[in-house]
C-alpha cells in the first residue's frame, strides 16, 4: 500500500477517505483536518487563550499537541476524579506531557470540590457513576475556565464518541440531549464559557495513530467504571456499520447536526439562571452540582472546603 501523497510506504489506510498515508503525511493530514474543523466551525480565534480539558488519554493529549504546535495559547485542565490507579496514572501522563512542552497545567480535584472522589460519590448517590462524573466534569470545566480567565474550553471528543452519544440519544429519542449535542456549544449566559470539540470529525483510530507517531505517552487503560457501559455497545454496533460501509459514522453525525439538531433545538428552549448557592448556571433554583455536594455531605463524607467557601461567598454578596 502506497502513500497517496508521496508514493512512499503507507502506514495507515483510511477507508472512509479512500486513501492511505505514510507517517509524515498522515501527521500533516491530521493537523490539517483538526485546524480546518476549527476554522470551518469558528471554534477558536487565534488571539483567544483556550483551556484544553485533558484526561491523560490519546484524544485530549493529541488535541493539545496539535494546538500547541499550531501556536495557540493554551493551558491544560486535568480534573482529578479520584478513581484509584486510573486517576493517579492519567494525572502523571498529563503532568509529564505538560512538563515536556513547558505548558501550563491546571489541576482540579473532584474530592476538594464535592467532598469525595467519584467512587465515594457513586456509593452515596443514586445517580449512575458516569452521570455523577459527567456532571462534575462539566461543572468543574466551566468553573475553572471562568476562574482562570478562559472564554473557551476544548475537549478531545472524537467521531466515535460523538456518533455513539448520538446513537444512544436517538435510541431513547432524548430530545434535550439531541438539542444539546454539537461541536460548538455557544456561551448563552455570562457565567458559561464556550465548549468546542475540534476532533469531532476524527476517528479514534486516527487519534491513536497520531498519538503513537508523535510519541505521546498516554494512558491506554479505560476508566474502570467504563466497563459494561452501553456507550461501548453503541461503539461496537457503529464499528460494524462502518466496516460494511465506510463513512457511515461521519454521515450519521453530520447529517444529524445539519438536519435534525436545529429542529430539536427550536423545540427545547432553555431558560438559564444563576444557582442561588454557587452562582453557576442552572435551570432551577439550585444547580445539580450543589445538590450532589449536599448529598455527599449528608452521607457523612468530609464537606467540600472549596465548594462550601464559594457557596458562602455567593450567599454573602
Ligand atoms: S464518565 Fe464514567 Fe468516564 Fe467518569 S466514571 Fe469513568 S467512564 S471517567 S469518560
Ligand atoms: Zn450551584
């Protein structure tokens, strides 16, 4: 198999694009695809600092690498979920990545914010683990961006992640999820920052190849709570469709964004206000994160010093 660009030996075939690349030309292709997505979807401007949410996995570190190489002003945000060895090892990968590139890494711990790490939160709430974890990550991402003066957060969600989420929401006809899923979630309130997903057109296989060829040391193990998740089944089903018909995943996602999402969005107007406790956005009186922290506190875990301090500040002002 030959590289489509230079005729040298190809290391990766991309059936979806009906092409193959050698290592150097694949890296160029990957960077170009990411930067072109950023440009076409107006995700980032050159003079705007961007906070990159990094998990220690291949996708987020590959994204941070591309943005650094392209000259964007960035900082990494690592959210320590307190999930045993998985969190220790993924944090070490992020710290080594940042140190090797002289880049700034902000670390925020869920245990300090909520009063307990995700495994303990799972034990004291009735929420599924990934739901409590996802809620905490979204809250902390937004809060950290505001605290550190960033107007935009970039995440490493790839095509496989996004297509699997879309399939899950479609199977349940979850209208509010279908309305919310987009590569650019605009800041619709002064207390919200923009969230962008520059890798949403890039497959997991491509980000793994990029990270490998760039020598990025990422954590290969999945989070222990990912085992048995329905999103994995959805990914497997989509992989079978992709095998039979290359391009299916991308077409499922992009046609949904173009044709279906605007309709769901119009049907689901969201009225945001500030949480009376912490000042972050919510649709009710008290935000879901404050309620989660309350549940942890009631269950006898150590109260969150950081969050409690913020809440009392908000109440006094
Ligand atoms: S949501 Fe669930 Fe992930 Fe959180 S608990 Fe682990 S698997 S890390 S993307
Ligand atoms: Zn709140």
